[in-house]
């Protein structure tokens, strides 16, 4: 998420470890939330990216807009395969070295996001364990990490390209439960050091701050 490039390729492994600890023995009876709103908001931001913005910096350290789009394409497929359990035994740890934006990304990414939503609407997606990035974890918590990727990187992309972006409150409530107890120093490979926000700050600002992002970040002119 918001760690250095040497750690970033391992964050899914860290996430799976968190999932294994927090959701050990938990059995979900069907979907606990729907990703349609979050995926639709991200797709709208993707549609608003101009070709001349692909080399701009983003709040995601060391990634350009083009690299971030490639990451979005990658995680949307990876977490869809986590939902269908296709990834078990064949998923690979992600690396920024592989972040090459494919031709046709304007059509590809929205289609992948739609497929992600559909996959996590299946009751079986939430049951048992699954695999993402070469590691296993509770499927239910992997769904939360998928939502985190969609929402937080939606903000990254929107800020980098000067677009409006506001997730719905239900999604933010899910993410807040995940991040609210993260250490102030961050979780290496998962979240950078927390950025302080006031207790009366908007919920989205508090979520962003706990993931190591500064809600006030803007691209330099």
C-alpha cells in the first residue's frame, strides 16, 4: 500500500498473515458487503485519466499514474481469482518491476473491476481460505483487503489526476474497522506510518491517515 518499493511486493503476504490471525476459525455465510459502489467509483476515475497524465506522480510512493493503473489492473485480477479460488496454488507475489500498462487499459480495467464485483457476490467466495500473491489467508478478510485496494487506490488515482472522489460511508466503515487499530508506526509491507488526523475529521480522512496517506496530498503543479 504505502510502503517503500523494497517492501511493497510483500504486502499481500503481510495481509494474509493478518487475515490468518484475525479470522482463524471464522466461517462466513455469504457476502458481507458488495464492491459495486467502490469499483464503479474507481472505474469512473480511470475513465477520467488523460494520456498526458500517465507520467504524473501519485500518493502511492514511487509510482506514476501509469504504474498505478497497471497495479489496479493486476490486483483486480488477483482478487477476482482469490474469490473464485483460481489463485490457490498458482498466485505469485506482485512486484513493481511488472507494472507495465497494457494497451487497451481503458476498456480492460473497467471490465476487470466488474468481474471482481461479480466474483465476490458469490457466497462461496467468502468461505474458507484463499490465496493472493503467493500466500493464503481467510477469504473473508481477503475481501476486505480487496475493498481496501479499490478504495484507497481510487483516491490515489483521483488525487494524482485532479478528479473528485468520495467512497460511500458503508465501505469506509468496513475499512475503518480494519485500519483503526494499526500501529502508529505502520505495518511494514502493508501500511506506512500513520498520518495524524483529528477525531472529528471526516471518516475518509481518518481511514487514509491510518494507511499512511496524507489526506491533504496534492500533485505539485
